[in-house]
């Protein structure tokens, strides 16, 4: 039987295995039904994408990419296409190539055709990313019917492809998006505002490349539900028809900014850009040349989580891959659910009461119940798996991110609630970056609080102050030897966050 420290280490290892499953070389591969190496047939050259043949005979292939996971995709594309690939431009996070210099699957050829821009430090657009966006749009505009454009897209792409509409300045746009983030806006809401203020997002890159023979996008999703119009703000997504009458109406950028009490203070030129952009669909001369493939998402990662958890002798169950909402509210939801599980296991409530307290999709409840009963029979710990992208409202001046703050909040609840003292938890971003920090996330358990209280005569008020000041990073950094931090560096991929609950 594992001790507590080993269980925590197991959670780290499970997370790392999950991340490995969504690295680009595993996603953009033949085992995932992407056969990028050209094959000859009747004097024609083809590649295969999810069973569909794409003719590249006598075509010049080009590639552009932007995001935290596109370097590895570019490596796979370069390796497969060989001399057919004529030109490429990448916009990737600062320091990426240096970090991955010893990892073969993440290193371009020495004589690579790719021009690489490294910018957007701490996921903030900058002059380097702006130049990359200009170069990428320029390349797209230069293409003809003899060209094919591959577009590599992943999370972080919004910051790495900034091209504000004139006369808007980059710093103005950055400030507005930061204000939205601090007020707890979702990634979907922020990206809708980004699109309204951009000259390249919202299908405008596809429009720039409309004269090409084909525009083929490979997307690694970092947004709940894989909405291709919002991932990296949808630079190649083109609506082919009017929205269905049954489709839920989305708030306009103006309504989003009004919701967060930002509209009234906007400069007039920003308001004009937003109002002029509403309901103006991007026109593409030949929409048939545009195809988009979601090559990976958090469902791939959570499937790997299940496999590795079983290797650790746990009973795993995926509860949800669509977690959203503020971390303060999510903390309450999670704790109420965990308490209900213990109540059921100890015979305090019946099945119908557990179902009433099940806060996720009711259609999977019976499957969850079977796993719970299996745990009781086998005496193996239950590992609950959730995934998604919550938000955090920033009111303090500290340093942190949603994963570290969620872990910190849950540690306090595990300490306060006797029923939850044996829960171990990991929350981490699969991109390896949580907020403007070098941490991917953190671990939570009641011992986190105990060890804090045992150091330098601290009290609960001192602990709470880290939460109130949104200073989860410094809390974890300075506790012991940062033993409860999860630090991976840039992982080269990004499919949102993983939350792992181990019930001992």
C-alpha cells in the first residue's frame, strides 16, 4: 500500500503521462490516422488525413503556425513532406527552441525552411508576435492555385498572432483583454472580443489565403467543447451558412464588454471597431479550399490518465472534460460532491440522494455508480478525473494562476472538513504554464495546511491571506522546498487543465 507521499508522486506521474499522450508527435501521426508522408499512385502524390486523400501533385506546400503546441507539429510536417515543403513561418512562445533543444521530436532540421519567431512571453502579445502575424498574413496573401497552405494552430495562438485593426494599438488591445481576464471572463468571451478587434482572427487568415489550392488547418484544442471558431480565435474558421435557429445565441463583443462593465470606458475608436465588426461575416472566394482537423483535445489526455491510473492500482473515472466557472465556486462544487461520495460509501445516504448531489452530466451517473461500487469491492482508491478551463477573479496583487489557486483553496477545505482529510488532488495546465508563472499547477491535501501552520508559527489567517491576495505561486514556492508545486516548463502541447482527485 502506498503512503501519502507516494500517492502524490503517482498523481504527478499520471499527469506527465497524460501530457505525453497529447504531444504533437503522438497526435500528428499515422497511429492517429494522419499519414503526412506523400505516397505515389498513378503518377500522383497524396497524403492521407483521417482517411481523406489530399492531392499535392505539383503543388508548393507552405506552413504557418502559432501557439504553444505548433513547434512539434511543424517538426512532424517538415519530416513528412520533405522537399515538398517550400516555406514556413512559426510564432511560438519565447524560449521554446532552447527548452526543447535536446528533444528530437521538438527540433526542426538545421537547414529548416521555417522562419521562427519567439515572443508573447507569459502569454502576452508583443512586438515579435506582431511581426510574426504580419509575415504570416503576407505569406497567405501571396499564394496562388499552385500552393497549399498548412496552418498549425493551438492554444496560446491568440497571443502569438496579434494583428489589431487600425487605428487600434497593440497595447490598447492587450490592456482590454487583461481587464476581461481579471474580471473572470471565459476564454470564449475573451476570444470573441479579440476577433472583433483583429485583422487576422475570425477567419481572416483563411480569407487572405483564398487563392490557394487548399488551406488545411491542424488544431490542438484548448477550449471546452473544441469550438474551432474560438481556438486561437479561429483564424481559419469560415462559416459556410447562417447559424441554425436552434443554436444558442452568443453574446456579441459589445454585450460581453457591457457585462463586465468595460464598455462605457472604452475609447470611441475602439467602440467603432467593435460595432462595425458585428455581423460582418468573412467572405472567402472558395470555401471549398478550406478544411480544419482537430487532431487532439483533452479527451485524448484523459484517456491516457485512465490507463496510467490503472497501472497505479486505482479505479479511475472521467467525470467531466468540460469544467468551467470561477475557481471559488468550483471549490464548493467539488467539495460538496466529494462529501456526497463519502456519505454514500459510509451508508449515510442512498443512491437517489447521491444522484441528486451529482453535479455533472446525469447521463453518466450510472457508470459512475458502478465504478464507486467497484472501489468498495476491490478496496482500490477512486481516482476522479475532470478536465477543462476554469477562471479566476483577480482582486489581489499576488502571483499565481487558476490551477495553483484551486489547489490552495482545496487544501484549506481538506484541512477544515474532517471528511475530506484523506483526499489528494492535482491541478495543472497541460501547457506547463499556470498564469504568469513558471509552474504548471500544484498539489493539494490537508498536509499542505498542516506544514504551513507548523512553519514560523503561522495561523489560518496567514494562509487565507495568500488566497485573498491571489498569491498561490509564492505560497507553494516557499512551502518546504516547493515540494507541492508541479513544474514542468513548456510542454510543447496544450489541451487545457487536468484535475485529479484521489480518494483514500
